[in-house]
C-alpha cells in the first residue's frame, strides 16, 4: 500500500536583514578598534565617498553593544554623485515647504513647527519675529506689487 502524501507545511516566514552576511561571519569590532581601511557610511560621506553597492565587511559596536554600524572598505568606495540642478531645485522646494508660513507667506531660515502650531510664532501667538530670521514674501519686494 502506498502511503498517503502529507501536505507540505508552508515555509516559515522570517525577517531578513538585507545587509547581513548569510553565514553570520562578519567580524565585530569595538569602538575605535576597527582596522585601517574600513569606514562607516558617515565617515565615507566626510571623505565625499559612498559605499557604491559593496556589502559591509565588518560591524563596529559602541555604547556597550547598544549601537552598531556597518563598516565598508574605503578602497572599494566610489565618489558621491554630483548635485544636479534638478536635484538642488527639488531639495529647495522641499525645504521651502517646511520653512514657509502658510498664513503670512514668510519663508524663514529655519524649519517651522507646522505640525504642532500650523504657522510661525508671530501668526500663532503674536511673538514678534526678528527681521533677519526670514525672507520677504514673494512679491513684496517688487515695484509692481506696490
């Protein structure tokens, strides 16, 4: 008699770390103990480099193992991509949305608390803003607007 085929159980679903070494053999270094030639993303950025698709080669731990950072080889890192005009325009537009008061249309040199207050402090509670902390609203400086 042939044994009845049992239905196969579905494979276990598990969370996968895309940067993890499949063998789990990445060396772990303590704070300031990493060898020369390795750098974190932030350190690469200071040198105007990026990982460039390479996998991390080690891990550095700090704060007693509470914080970890991936280490990349500096030799394999690539230069950062240059800022294009379109990218600069998009970043300025995004910052303008965070810095412009929807009530008075002033663009400040700092980000406004739009989620909590909904406007600048002057429009919210009358606290006067320093004249050097914002740019004039569009159209205010034009002669045709007068």
